[in-house]
């Protein structure tokens, strides 16, 4: 992700790199991935993260159900 680009600029760049025959679904998926990455970077910068050990613990609890 390029911090100097706006989301719109970054999305347009990503879309331009898709093949000309890309479907609307592929375009939407690419933009959705970019949006999710932006959101996760913001959450991480705000300290809203979970350690790997905690993820493993939560998975084990969830997997027992």
C-alpha cells in the first residue's frame, strides 16, 4: 500500500493492472481487498491488534464448539 496515494488513486491503479477482460466481480474483489487492507492498517496504527498467541487460543476455543 502506498501511503502517498489516496484510496481512489490506489484503487484506480489496482484496477488498471487487471486484464482488460476482468469481470466486474474481479474489479469489486480487488477494491474490497484494498479497502480491507486500509482498514486493517488503521486498526493496527490505533493499537487494535491481537497477538498471534491470542489468535491461536481463540481458534482452539472456537474449534472445540
